[in-house]
C-alpha cells in the first residue's frame, strides 16, 4: 500500500516501500519516520517483538535509506496522522554512501535552492508538490465540465505577445525567435475554430525582477471562448478559483497541516467575489496614503493594500486602455478604459488572474499594432482572424505558481515550482 491509504488498512498486515527521513530511540524501542510519495508515517520497532539482528539494524539505518517495510497498521492517537506501523521485517533496497547533505537544522534559502533536487524530499516541499498536482488536476476537471477543449499552443514564437522588453531570444536555426510569453494569440485562433478552448503550459518572461512573486518560467492556464464579455470573464475566473480551492481543502488537508497553513482564511473565501473598478481602486489607494495617479499601473504594495479589503479575491476591472496590451478591447462607454480585469488574491499574494475582452475590429487592431511599434507582417495571421468570420471573444490567464503560493501560504513563489527559474538562478 501507499502511506496515504493506511487508514483503510487498520489492523491489517501491510507492506510499504519507503525512505527513512528521521529516527529516535528510547531504549527498547526505535521510532523510524519514513516517507513515500504520498505522505509520512512512523514505524515502531519493539525489542523482543523482532529478532535482535533486525532490531540492531534498525538502530543504524542512515537517513534516505530506501527499504520495504512489513508490519501491522494500527491506530495511534499520538502519531501525527493518527496511525503507525508496528514493524516486523524490512528489506533494504539501497543505502547512502555518504551522510545526507541537508542537515535537520534550518538552512538558508540559497543553500536549499542549490540542493533543490534533494530538498524536494522534505515534508513541506513534497506537500507543496502534491497540492500543486491537485490544483492542476482540478483545473482540468473544471474546464472539462465546462465544455472546453484543451489545445496546446507553441512555445517558440516569431513575435511578442505583450511587448518586446520581456522576451527571451532563442537562436532558431538561421533566425531569431522567442520563448512564448503567453499562448493567448494562438488560443484566439483555437477559439474561433472550437468555440471554447484552453491551453496549459509553461510561459517565459525576461523581467529583471527579484520580488517574491516573480519567476522567469512559470505555468499558466489560459481559457478563451467566443462571445465572452467582461462579466462572464470575471464569473468564469471566480468559479475556477473556487473549484480549485474547494478541491484542495477537501483532499489535501494533511498536506496543509504539514505546511502549517492556517486554513481559516481559505475557508473564508466566498462567491461572488467583490468587483471594483480601476477608478474606485485608485480612490481607495489615495485614501490609504498611496501616491498614485490615474493611469498608473499597480505594483505589489498597491495590490497588497487592495487585498486587505476582502477575505475573497477581488476583481479589478476596466483599467486605462494605454497600460494594457494592444489586443484589449476598449470600453464602448468610455474608450479611455479597457474591458480588462485582474483578480487579486487575498493575504497579499497579488495578481493571480489577468484577462479581458479582445478587440475584434481589424482597423482598430491595425492601428494598435502601429501605436505599439510592432511589426505588422508578424501579425498578418492574427489579423486574418478578424478578416474571416470574426466574432467577439475573450479570456484570461491564471498563473499556477502564484495560485499554489497563495493556497499553500508560501512566503516566496519559488517554492511553488519543483525547479524554479529566477533572474539569478538556473541550476539545478
């Protein structure tokens, strides 16, 4: 069995494959803390109930020894998750030839990130990865239930999606191409073929930022659908977030316990999420003492302050058109504004969703491409989407790592990726 299934086998003789992560002895008893991919438990070895050779062997096992353990699964209230295994026999698979390089005492983040390939085995880091896996699974469940098709978009792209200053250039045979900033432009083509689509994969931003919210490589899910308006975009993003959060709270309580995550703020999240116009948000920030002028974009401090006004994520909508991407549709009521929305997570975790309605008029798009100094020839295929059968459409992108960081209560987004890529880190 796997350790996570131990409650189903109370009173049974069981066998698990595991690694040793800690041990202590109390004279006639050894307590072995072990892990597998699903969780953690304690093996109890009692002198006299196993032969002397086995008892002696268990007292000298090195950290990260891999072995099979056989014993009796019993309920134990004092054990962390309520169960333990009374060990009867072990079969050693492998033993370390050196002392495990990560000490049990606290280590600095630079050392731990340099040992990321081993640090992932620690209880908290493994718990984050299990929660991340559940979030990915629940995202796909949500879009399947909503009738969306998953269509992959390219990672190599010939042009920018959201500006040329944050692109990674790649030598692609005899020409230069870029790592994708977003799958959105291609997803618009997919939506006009299949009506409701999403892509889910890595994107890249060459932002020279070292904040706790930034990675140079991250994963993003990007739904796009026809006849989307700003209200349906806010509603769909809200429903996706609630579906993901509910799945984690239901199925990953042990992992949240390992992380010592206070789940009360997560349980306090309710729908509908509050909605606030950009204009109102600027008024709020000024009241709180922020020096912000209308037309300025937000930074992390502003997002954190806004998030204090709700237990749930907040939808900020209708930003100034000039600070949004060229493809964003203007508000017909006030053309100075765009039909865009950002969703700000509570507890100071910042923007986790950005999206909006796309401009479907070819003349307007051509003018926007010119205003943004983008090469028109690179966007002829994109303009074709407006030439042939254009309809109103829109969507959003949800950043996976920021969502994981919020739900797990992480101090830095780098722990939400197995092998984070940052401005100053590309190894291991």
